[in-house]
């Protein structure tokens, strides 16, 4: 963690698995204007097809989370040959990561670009920009996911035990892509739906009916592989 005096920017790191890293900081860019869809830009070595993928993903994401427009600033998505070249943290195999200083930006490795990867990183943008981890949502979400109440939002004994990563994977699920790394509860998906629009707020049973495209057994989504490490 970067040390600094009061009023200065402080950096923190949350490590992820399967090539996804999140870099978060205490400061944030100015939020988007009220009731205006946050914008996005695509930079780097992006093809026309890749720009379309980003546009469609961003439009879908922001269309769902309309209630968070006021706190989400515009986002830059930079397509790069190798994400590790731009990452200033511990060495590791990464394909995408998010930083919010000096401006919000997602670095995505060109060969790995896909909607599901973008949704995960967009969720980090939503989380950090709107301070979800500091809101009343956080303890409710941790309880729904069976995570310790005193677990810091951006820390855990493993990547799969970090509440912020659970949120990003839950956002991925409501976007239509079941998590392959973290087991999610229907209750937690219902909470994420509330972030999108209060009209989405429904009980777990009803929400299960709205997610017929997701592999649900009982009150949990089925992952293609179990989460690694303790929760």
C-alpha cells in the first residue's frame, strides 16, 4: 500500500486470479452529470470489431445500472498487447485490471477481450466510483454470500474470498454470464439487481425466475469449477 499524508491519494491492491487484477485508490474522478449515461472511450491498439464489443458491453452495463449514473464517471478502456506491461504491482499472469487514478481506466489484453471480462472490470468501476463497499449494501451482500461480517471489502485470504471480487462476479452473472470462479447465491444477485434499479428488487425466489438462463440449484448458482481457498 502506498503511504501518504491526509488529503493525499492512497493506493491499495486487490489481487485476482485467472489473470484479472484490480487496483483501487481512495480518490476518484468527477462523477458524470445527473441523469446522463456515463461515457466511455476506447484507446490503444483496438480493431473495429473490438470497439464494437466494448460499445455493446458498456451500453448493456450502463443500461442496467441506471441508478448509479450520477456516481460513475466516464471510463477509458485501453486495449493493449500485454496487460502486464502496464501493471505496476506484483508480477503475475494478468489479462485485465482496473485503475481509478489519475483517471478511471481499464487495461485489457487484446487477445483476451470478451464481454465477460469487460463486465467484471466495469463492476470494479461501479464499485469504486460509487463506494459500494462503504455503503449499507456491503454488509447485506457479505451476509448473502456467507462472507464474514468483519471481512474488509477489498481483502481476504484468497482472491475468491474478497467481497469486492464477489460483487464483480455477481454483476457478471446478472449480465448473463455465470461465474466460473465464485459460487454466488440468488440472494446476492437480487441485491445486485437493486443496485441497477429499485424496480428490480425482488425476493430470491422471484429473482430465480428472472434468471432462467443461469444454472441455479436451490439458492445458489452452479459454477463450472469451485472457488479456490477459504471464504
